C-alpha cells in the first residue's frame, strides 16, 4: 500500500499539484471582516491581496482539531499508512494540534502507522518538501524512505524572502512599528530568512532593484547542487518579478526546474502584496 502524504494549505502548492502527486491537504482559515474562508478552497490568494491593498486586514487560524481527527481516523481505520508534513510550528499552532490528535488516534487505532512531522518550513519551501515526499510515495517507496527524504529536505531547505511593505509584518508583530515606519520612508527592503522555523531579519537593502541581485548572492553563499535540484519562487501577486528572479537563476546556474506560484492566503495575510520568496536546498538533492 502506497504511503499517503498529507500537508496543509501553508505549503502553497496548487490544486493541480495535489492531484498530480495524490497529496491530501488540510486548509487553514482566513478571516476577513468576521467572514471565515478556507484557504485555497473558497478564497484565492489574489482576492486576499486585492482586499489588503484596499485596507482590509485579514487574520488567519490554524487547521481545526476536528479536521485533523476526521482525516487521521479515516485513514487509520482503512489501515492506510500516512505522514502529515506540517507547517512550521514556530509560525502556527497547527503542528501542536496535529500532535495532540495523533496521540488520540493512536490510542484508538493501535496498529495505525503514521507520523506528524514539523517541517520548520513555510510557503513553497514547505511545498518542495511535500512534493519530494509525495513523488517517492507515488513511486512506491517504503514508509521509512518517504519519511527519511521528507526529513532530509526539511533539514536542508533554505528560505530567502523580501516584502514590499514592512507595515504588514508590523501588524503581525514580526517587526516593530518604528522599523516599519522608517523602512517605508527610506524605501528599505528587508531580506529575511528562516532559522529553525522562525522568521529572522537578515539584512536591509535600499531600493527594490538591488534586492533580487542580493537574493541570488545569498543563494550562492548558502546553496548547493543548483543544476540538479528543483527550486521554487513564491510571490505576493507579483508574477513579473518572480519570473525575473527565475530567469536570473537559470542564466547564472543552469537550474532546469523552478516552480513559481502565489504565496498563499495564510502566509500572504502577514507578508502582504509584493512579497518575493526563494527556496532551495543547501545540500545535495536527494
């Protein structure tokens, strides 16, 4: 029996990818003006960005315990082995909820074979981990092989990203109000990365033209095996700049596969329109 790979909507993979690789995704919630939407199901990222540009302030909520219970119990009852790769525990309570439900379901179904893994990743960095695990599962790899590769990619996934307006990160408590105000005045673009699943400011760059070039330099310093790995770029409704960055990488490193997609509603609600994020491995592609 093939291993079933599960994730949540913070992976920013689209419906087509889920279907192609038989991935089951659980939606996080997006709340705008007291209205609750399921991320990627009844609200699209583009709509979230348009509404943010109009001054609305979306909030997000984790996957419900009920959704986890139903999903995990249904698969356990069928005797279906599965692995849930979760959105970084530093950015959402989703992983902790899933761990709690894991315990309950394993008590009820003692023979159930499944794990809940904290990827410490977000957006398409998380998506790339899920994709690689799902590819292997589809090829009929063993449970341990899928688990091991998923964990390897989680350990070696790099996230480098920039936001267009610090105001959105300030609202979510990621940067101080003063930093957001001064950054806006000076046209400073922050470069951020992920460390142990947390968002950490890396450096400040003046002027948006220099940002993409600097992202490439950081990638060069940290990455490995660029020609052979699959990379990803996610964007907050700025496809043009995402494509520009992809071209720069292909020209410089000969990378063949760069997956481009939206920063989904869950992460986009905090990062805002104009976000550009780059994801790659810092070790050999496996």
